[in-house]
C-alpha cells in the first residue's frame, strides 16, 4: 500500500471525514455513552475482520475515530475502505459522521540551533523522536500530547520561540479566521495560503492555521 496525497484523500473520503496530518478523522455524534459503546463494538468487529484497526476515543456524547496505516505511517486506500465501513455502521445506528470540531494541535519551536534543545523537550515530555520529510518532530505514542516540531530560525531578539499550529479541514479556515479577528486578533499573513495562514492575538502572539492543501 502506498500513501495517498491530501487531494486524493479529500476526493475519496466519505462525508464527514477530514484529513489532518497523518490520519483520516471523524467525529460520530452518538448522543449517549451507551450508543457510543455499542458503535465501538461494531467498529471493533469490522476492524478485526479487515485486520486494520482505527484509534477510537469514546466520550459521553461522541466517538472520535482516527485512521492511518501503521506500516506506511500515512493514509492509504485501506483507510478509505474502513472509513466507508465505519460510516455505514454509524448510519445503521442513526449516528452522523461530522468534521466540525475535528482538529489537530501541534507546537512549533523556532530555534537557531534546535538540536541543542530537542533532547531536553524529548526527555521532559516523554515523547518519541521521529525524522520525516518535513524535519524533526516529537510525538506521543498514546496521542494525548500535541506533537512538537522544530524550525530553524534566526537569533535576532526579540523573537517568538513557540507557536501553535492548528490543523483544520479547509472548509473550517475562513470561519475560524473570521471568529479570531472578531475576538480581537489579526491576520498577519496569507502569503502561504492555502497551506497555512498566520494570525496573531491582540498582544502579537502568533499561531498558524494549517491545512493539507498545497503540500507534497
């Protein structure tokens, strides 16, 4: 199996599923814990039959599902097939798959020599170090903590060291920009859109709003 591009995933994903870094995700609004548990069991049986297992996060009124192929480290056709099966199971249970609220938060550290500080953050946070085509990053195997990635920067002062990266579905970008500006923020740059937009809060703290678009 080979990984799919963001555009391929977007074109072929069932309704309500979104592609965020490394995984295909959805939120199933079950309405109750009992309904969610029943759906978990149905998904579990389907996953065993397919020998392909999603990450499931069951909450009181919803179930978050994350799919990626562990042997490839990205989304493949087998994930799309299981996503379609999960959507069918959800529909049979009267549950809707939706993308609203499905996000991924990462933390970026800008440093002129990040190799000096990476071991500290890896040890402190208890994360795993991984080198990908995009550079060095630290990941939580349990998926509880945000990923941390490192960006080479200048050493001029003053400079921002940490910044959040919020990954969303492309359809979520404009509503979130509008809400942030209404709340007192500002759009710093859209020069790299639709890959990412840079926003700032009223004190100048920056955040990147990111999508899969225009990425390799």
